[in-house]
């Protein structure tokens, strides 16, 4: 309708303006995703872990020393942080100086220099790294004093020599980002070297198995664990890694099947590439997975005898201390380690902008275009990453987390971080209280338990 | 450990008397080029017999074995005079493994090299995720055989069950009998000269008295190599 | 060696993969029709079985009651339905483990080797039997959660694997009048078979119904008055080994359980195909 017709008085009145209102259900992000799916006909794939808010360690607080409890002085009054993993059956358990390990991340997902940096950093502080879905690289074995070798459904690169070179073996049943899913690596990251290690044609999308090829179920996993022990002459601890799902049963079954260590990865755990719906909608928060797993170990008389390593959103010494207080023996970091190496660095803002992202937001790790040279197989990009510098940064971060953990533990009067216990914690929300099974702050109420 | 030398070069281990752990430890202690002969008696379905061997030994297992016999084998020739359970020669790297009887599920799973011969039949998932091993089955194989098979050859002188070669990458499959059904992205393919040569060589080495001309070849259609929405139904 | 001894040896071989509990259904000492053999379980270690026997004898006529650990077997002079109703009214604390003409079901939480000793399996003769060792996946380790599960007169079920749709199915079966004591997935499969058979299906049809109506992973073995049946789900990840000689036919999750049987070395061995019902019946001599 023309302006003239309007001025003449004929036609309907001008529409009034109301404020733009975004829906909570169909918000901008959801609308954009539906539009993308309509364009492309395929699910969205990305890296990183769950991004939406879920109850987490931030909802827990420590009860520091007061009149009834006394703190330890820093420095002189020791607060030890060492942990031994895998003494149940292995001749050579892992002795770690700090209760923080580096989680499994594949060469393929990460560049070779990134894997080297992880090894350097971990070794500098006396802890271990873990291989990933793709096998063991000489860089990682060379630079990691202690290396855990994963046995995944894909079995890419699996061989007995690496099994024997490893310090421990981790049977991966699942990971927190996608319990029930298999590995994923898209064609753009299947470089010559990756292709050769994985026995795949170069440049194709790797399809993945979600079940192990030669066993299904805990009763058959027991036999598999037996085989791995026989191949390695009973020397090495056997870990079993599970994604947070039914941790009470899964932990019991791992123990019954013969695991020396249980690694429990909550839904916040990262991935190099998975469907967005899988990351956000399958698996339970780390906080809610720990108490059932610990309960299971206690019922079997195995708490502290079969160690529990927790991962999935561990970001600081506060998270470490809280996980330990809930009953874990150690924690593992993945995403945090990559960030310490240099992922999402603010200095790369321009480069991130060129690929449609920004520091603090970059999660398209599956694309292999990482300007930081970490989640890429592109030789030029990877060459930008300095593994020695990255290693130092990781070591700094690990030391910081350890110091933070010790600070909190001392404030609670503990001379060893393992003496942190659930009674040192309270919760800020009802959900966190129910999940962590600790009281709401200022009350004695634990929803579901003390009702 | 009780070991008896019954002939100049044969070391005998009786699993009715000797713990499995000692047998495997002893096999692991030999030097990497040891060509000695070993006989394992009374396996009675034990699991993980002769696993992780890395020397060109000749190992004869007298009886039926349980799961994962000859798992991750390197260089050795392991002969099972009986049937084998789940995961026979899983992830084998090189050498030869022969089972005189039948093999249970996942025979040769994720194998990366060497030759596996099943003189009887293999069950489901024969050659699952194979990564370079060659497998020759004188009899038939069960369903989901060569699932996600990446490299290496699977030769079936009998019949193949449902979903053969589902999600296959670059392995070559040769079947002489009937195929109950092909898996996603697996199709029949032409036999070129080099395929005939490859198959004939395997049949000879496996002592299977058939001609390459009696077999049909199957392999990847390669439509799932890079995602295309029109193939979504295959996933 | 009596049948029970062979079954005991088989159970011991599978103790590692199933450390939580063990159970046995054995078919023996067939009673005349009109009578019913009932196996009872008591959670009370000081159960007064004499009192139970006197009451049964007075109520309906009963033969001698044979006690085996926490279980007792008695033959009563009436049909199964009458007997079990009467028992659930008069002795609700006792669990009826099985009822029929020949079957006896024994099961307990604890290690298989303890079960074998406590129940003196070696002394039991019989025509055929089904044993099970359990590694509990998602439900509690209790007597009730152990296998075999009774699914009807002279019928029982053992299961290796993990079902995935049993919770909805349990509700549907409850609506059909089937009762459940546990949250165990196998109990649902047993209840499903009971229901199908009650509605007139043959055992074979009921087992084939499993392929349609049950979801998840399973190798099933079903005991019948004259033999047994075996079924694997269509994906068939869980193991199953069959062996046959002129003297016997046997099935087990692993060969080493069969290896202990006399003549096993020369037995014909094969694996059941997925999604196929196999059954064996003793021919009357």
C-alpha cells in the first residue's frame, strides 16, 4: 500500500511496534539450527562438551575450618597429592604425583605437536597422558613418562608392541559426550599419516563402531581383560572407561569384570566430533554420576582399592577438590588441557573470525581448521603450534590446579587431598544437593536421603 | 613349570598341570627369532591360549580352545587341533593361525596382517573390522562377516550369512557358495586378473582345493565414504 | 556320575563370568498326573519345614518333604494351581520356585561354587537340567533375581544378555495378570513366555514371539518337561555353543563348560543361528 493511500485516510492503520521477544523454546539458536538442518539434511556435528547449563561442581561449596575444625598452614604443613592407580592386580601400578591425569584424545582429533605437548606437560608434573581413538604415536610415547593406552571399539592402530610399551591399558566402553556412540573423524582430518595409522583410505569420513568387535557385555569383557593381562604378563593396570549413564551398575560390573581402575566421564566431557544432539541429550552430569559410582565401590568393599578417576568438566582445583571429596581418587582433564595448550586463544581472534567463530566460542574441532594448530591435521596450521611452549603452559595449569586443590584441602584441615570427604561439602541448590548427596547449605537436608 | 621335551625340539606344556599364565609368560620369554616347536596339551576350552606371541614359533594346541586363542599373534604359526571360541586370532599382526575345526564369532577380528585359516566353518562376524589380515574359511561364515572390513581379504569357500560386508571399506571378499544377503554399501564386483592372482595365492596357502574361477568378488560401493544426505537411509 | 554332578562341573566352569548367583532347574523323579511336585524357598535359615509338611499333608495330602539348603521339595496330591494358591494363603513367606511333574528349581545369591556345595548337586540324578551363573546387570543380586525363572508348569528360563524394553513389557504383562517379584529383565522374558503359553501358544510360537516383542540382547535356554529349547536374538552377540554325542546333547555359553562332560572331546559342536528356535525332546524309551 502506498504512502499516498495511507495519508488519504483509506486503508488499515499503521501497525504498532512491540518489543522483539525471543522465545525460550524456539530461541535464535534453535531457529538457526532448524534452518541449517533444512538446508543440509544432516545432523550438526561439533567438538567440545555439553554447553548447556547443568548442575555442576559450582553448585557445591566447601566448609572451611572454623571453631570446630582447624586448618593446616601452607608450605610447612604438608598436604600431599600423590595417588597410585591400579594396584589391585598389576605388577606395576601407576604412581602419580598429582591426582590429575590427561584424558584420552586421539592423534587424528589432535595434531601431532599437540599430543607431544600433552606428554611434555604431564611428565613435567609427574602424571600420565592417555592415547585416543587412533593409537599410540611415537611423539606421545616419547614425551609422556606415563602413558595409558586405550582399547576402543574401532581398534585403530591396536598392536601388542604398543600394548607392552604402555604403562596402563584403558578399555573404552564409552565416553561422557556420547555414551553408546563410537568415535568420529571426518574426511578433512584423515590425513596421510592418520589414514595409515588407522588403515583407512585418505580423505574419507571414518564410520565408527559403537560396540567392541569381539565382546559384548561385562561377562565377556571379563574374558577380554584376562586376555590383555596375559598378553602383557599381568604387569599393567587395566582401566575401564565409561560415560556417565548408569554409573551404579556400570561401576559394579567393571569391578566384577576385573577392572583395576574405573574412569567415569560425565556428560560435560568433550569430544573432537559428535552429533550435537548426542552431546547435549545423552549421559548424565558428572556431579550426579560420582555418588552412585562411589556407593557401588563401597558396597563391593572396593572403594580406594579399585580407583575411580572422574572426568567431564574439570576446570580448576576447586573441581578437583570437590570430585575427590565426593570419593574420586583422581580426575582427568581433556577440554581444559586443550585450552591450557592454547585452544580458543584470544590472540587468534582474527583467524577465528575468518572461519566464522571467535575465541571462547570455537567448537568446530571436527573441521580441522583450528588456527591454534591443535585440533587440526593440516601441516601448516599444526606447525604454528609450539609443543615445548604448549607443554610448559599445560604444566603451569596442572600445577595451578594442584595448588588450588591443596589450598582448599588445607582449609578443611586435610594433610592429604584424599582425606577430603562428602561431609566437607554443602550444596547451593536442591538439585545439586540431591545429586551430590550433600546437604543444602545451612541445613541438614539432603533431598531423597534425609527426608 | 613342568615342561617335557618329548622330542629333540618340541616343548610340551600341559594346561591340566601348568597355569595358563606360565605358558604365555614362557612363550613371551623366547627370543624374537626362535623357531622352536611347542605343543600345548589339554586346553579344554581355556581362554587366551598362546596370546601375544612374537617369534616364529610352531605352536600346536591339542584340543578345543576358548576365546581369543592366538590373540595379537606375531610371526608364530599356531595350529588349533580342535574348535576355537570367540575372537580367534583377534588383532593378529603376522604369522599364521590355523584351526582344524570350527571357529566361533569374531574370528580374525581387527586382524592387521598374517593369514588365518579356518578349516571348518566360522560363525558370525568373521573378519569384523579387519585391517589387513587375510582370512580363508574352508566352510561357511555367519552373519555380519567382514563388517566394517578395512583391508585384507576374506575368502569363503562355503556360504556367507546375512549382511556380508556391511559398511565395508577396502577389503576384498571372495565367496564360492551363496550369500544370504549383502550389507550396506557392499556390492558384487568384477574379478580382474590381479584379483584372480590374489585369490589363487590365498587358496593355495590355505590348502583349500578350489579354483579362483569358482568364486565371486564383493567389495565396497564407496557411496558412504563422504556423507551425502541421499544415502542417509544406509546409516 | 549323576546328572547333578555334571551340571555342577559345568556351573563351576562359568563361575568367573557369573559370580553373583547360581541356579539349577533339574528334571527328575516324575510324579504321576494328578500330583504336583513343588519346590519351595525360605529366606529364614531356621525355617520349620516339618510344620509346612504337616499342614500340606493335612490340607491336600503330601509325600515326604526333602530339604536342600534353603529350599524344599514336596509332592502334593493335587493340581498345581490348587497347591500354589493354598501355599500363598497359608505360607506367604515361602516362595514357590517351581511346580510341575518333574522340575525342581534351586537358586541362591552367592558364588557358584558355594551353591554347588550347599545344594549337594553331585547327589542329584535326573533326565536333564538347566544351570545358570549370574552377573547381575541392572537389578539386585537376590535369590529372586537369580535364574532359572519358572515360566509355567515344568517350564523355566535362563538368560545371558541384557534386554532393553522390559520395563514397558512388564507393565503390559501385569495388566494381563502376570505377577513379578523383581525388576529383573529376565523375569519379564519369563513372564512373557508364561503369558503366551497361557494364551494357547506352543512353546515354539512363544519363543518366536520373543523375536518380535522383546528388544535387546539375549541367548535364552528354556527347560521343558521332556527337553530344552535355545534361542538367540537376531544380532547374536551373546555366546552359545551346542554339543552332541550319541549319549547326550548340551548347550553352554562357553566351550569350557562343555569340556567337562564325558566324551566332549569327540562331540559334534556347532553354534545356533540367530533368530532361530532350536528344541530337543527326549524320546520315551
